[in-house]
């Protein structure tokens, strides 16, 4: 690896880290509104726009380095990882914005399962970003190990919402539909956090982990 390429990869990693911080901020705001009844940020779309712009910058920089330097081995894995993680982060931000927009329309507190799901995915995302920053395979695997319990909470959210809707009350039905929508967004954030963890394993170990192959 030339010094120029090494410097460019370090700069790329720094850009990805800052993108991760933006996305974590958006998800944290979404989860706080959902579970703590705090006010919606004045303009969550502004942060979303920043994330969208940075996604394009990161992708263009990856493609530029590939075209100029024709990387192989670990350098190529690093660039592929950044490309994958960059797309996953942008999609996470999209789902967080959806939660931010839906939560103020809830008619009351959310169910326990949805609240626990919110806390779980925030923890998983934070650890995935840590693993990506530190290239820590152990932490990445711990996120993947938590996926089954995250999915169980997601199913419980659906069950609780259906039970509430069964009352026949119009407000309960509206609330239940919103909980299901929000639960779907949170579940997708959790799945994408697992994708980030899989990217770390690929970067560090060259292992392509997909489609449920992450377990021990």
C-alpha cells in the first residue's frame, strides 16, 4: 500500500465515523421521542439532508480511490466495507426519520415491547458503530448474537398492537397501527445494525456473513 493510499483510506474511515455519529444522533432522537415523550427536534429533516449529502460524498470518494489505485486484498476489503456501511447508514437514517414523524401522532404511551425494542436497537447500533470504528470482531459478533432477541421483541410488538386494536375503539386502532409502523422501522434499524456488524467481520476476517450465517 502506498502512503497516499493509506492516507486516503484513513480519511475515508474518518468520514464514515462522522457519518455514523450523525446517524446515531438521529436514531437517538427518534427513540427518545418514542419512549420519553420529549419534543420532536425542530427540523429533523435538516440532519437527514446532511446524511444524504455525505452518503454521496463517501460513495464518490470510494469509487475515485478504486479507479485511481486499483486496490487489492485488505485495501479492497476496506473500500467495499465503507461502501456497504455507507448505504446501510443512510437507510438507518431514513427509518429513524420515519419514527420521528410518526411518534407525535401516538395517542398515548407505547407498549412495553415497543419500548424495549427501541432500547435494544439503540444499543445494537451503538455497538455496531463502535465495532466499525475499532474494527472489533468480538463486539460485532455480540451484536449479531442479539439479533434473535431483537426479532422476538419485534413480534411481541405486533402481538401487543393487535390486542390493543381488538378493543374496537377508534383511538386504540389508530394507535395500534402506528405502533406496528414504528415497530417495523425499528426492526429494520436493528437488521441494518446487524449488517454493519457483518461488514466488520468481512473487513477484519474476510468472512462474508449473510442470510442468517452469523451465529456460532
